[in-house]
């Protein structure tokens, strides 16, 4: 007998750890619970890197679940993240994806807020309630922590400190993805909408890469030694040796595959932070993939590309060229993803379970370190999701 409270979505999870019910991708009624427990729960969500808003007044709009938010670089140099809503009647303050402002004005009744979120002006306040005080109407600021210039937010007071939440096995390679010291410059964005449930997007695995992506064979791209490490709360890190082919005949100019880094032993780092964010330092690319679900169906992904402050003009041009040709919605090593995400969405309208095989040593146990091309590295993430959602496993 299930102990699921009335009105809670019910989904019995398979007894075997390598099986995931297909219904988890298709049940729209899961979305409100996902918002509550994941997006508004005890998880950290990266929102902006300082390089994206480097100057006072720079701002970037985003979404946390369905909640509109924005990050702003204050006159005091601090970066804050606020709910994108006027504290008077709830009108959104920011409508552009990014920009620069001296203050934020609500168009409805002309309430005015400083870059630090303070209410500094409101017409006709002499006619307000007797106890009205501007100090009580500052913008709502989200709890924020920073790592290597990247700012994370959480809606919960119960979320552990950021470094504890990420764990050393995740934040140490993340520092390398972020240039070693976080001193980055924004090169630009590519944005794409995928036609699938958000969990299909983040269920990408190491098994598929050389099999789905034709460019791996086309470029004679060889994978070296590597591994995946996964934490109990679902953060996954791929690290692998980079092997550059001796000869590239498929491209007129093989310079996009030049590697200017110091060592090929960890030439590729790809990290997936639960629930949605992907970080990558593949060859000389520095990339953050922010992802924003549009309800239970559809997810908008922003590929943000960076250079380092110490790069010379030649290195900047190289990073941009490599990024725009290899990654993103039309990148040589990622262009097939959109089609597969859509086909996963269609195929999972059938009954039964998705069954993971590669790298599974025990169907009733999890592994937290596996080979780089195993798919079993996704299973701890699914177990974390299952526990957050309160779904019980079937008995063996």
C-alpha cells in the first residue's frame, strides 16, 4: 500500500536501480512537485557569471523554475539576484534578457528601485497607509553564493553551503572549467529550444557520444582514458584524456581541433550539476550551459562561451572559433542532440521502463565511479530525483 499523500503524484519506481519508468518523462502532474522540491527546494542553481555582467548597472534576466529573477551588478561592486517583480503589485521590472540600467522602474505606478534593490521612490506616498515605510518594500533578494565568479541561488534556508553541496570532487574540476581563477570574459551565447521534458535533456550519458555524433568518426576523434565520478546528490564529472588525430581529412582547415592547453591528460572535462546545468572544458572551449524548463514540455538552453582575461587576441579568436564550430545547437559534436531529445520524448509515450545497461555491475546497487563511456553514471542522479520526489521503490 502506498503512503503517498492524497493529491500527491504517484509513481511506483522499479525495484532495479538500472530501470527508470518511462512515465517520469510524460506525467505533466509531476511538474508542480518538481518545482516545489527541486527548483524551489534545497538545491543550488547557477544563474550568472560575473563576466556576463562585468560593469555596474549590468543585469541578466533568468528563470528559476517558473519564477522570474534577475542578477544585477551593483554600484558597490556586489552582484545580487532578485525576484523580477515589483514589491507593490507584482509587475515584472525587467523584460529584456540583459542590459544596463541606472535603476529599475516599474512601468505600472512608477515605483523606483536602486541597483541594490532598495525602494527609492514611489509617487503619492503621502496618501499611503500610515505605517508605510520604503525600507519594507525592497526587492526580494535570493540567497546567493559565489564560486570562481559564478553566482548560485537557492530558495531554501536548508540548502548546505555551496562547497559542501557541490563536494570537492565536483568543485575542483569546476574551477578548471572556469579558467582556474574565474577571471573570464564573455565571448557570446547560442540559444536553442529543445522539444522534450527537462529530464530527457539532462539524461544525456557517456555511452552515446561516439555512437550518435557522426563527427567523432568523421574527424577520427579518439577517446583516451577517463572516468565519471558521481555524488549522492546527483552531480556528475567526466574527465578524460584527449587524443588528437594525426591527420584530419574531413575538414579543409583542421585548426579548429588544435589544442593549445598544457596537457592532454585531462583535455576534456564535462560536468553535470543536478538538476540541469552542464559545464565543459573540452579542448580549449570554456562553456556553461544554462537550462530553463518551460513547464513539463520544452526546455530552453543557453550556451554561454567564455575566454580568459589573460588570453591574447590569437587565443580569443581560437576559443571563439572552436566553440562556435564544435558545441552548441549546430556544433559538430552536438548537433544530433536535438533530434534525439525529441525522439526520446515521443518514444517514452509507450509503457514500461527505460533500462540502463552499459557499466551496470549490479542491478540492485549504484556505482559512483564508472568508465567515461558508461551510461550507469546517470543512475545516482535518478536515485536523488526519486528520493526528492518521494517515490517508493517496488519490492524485489
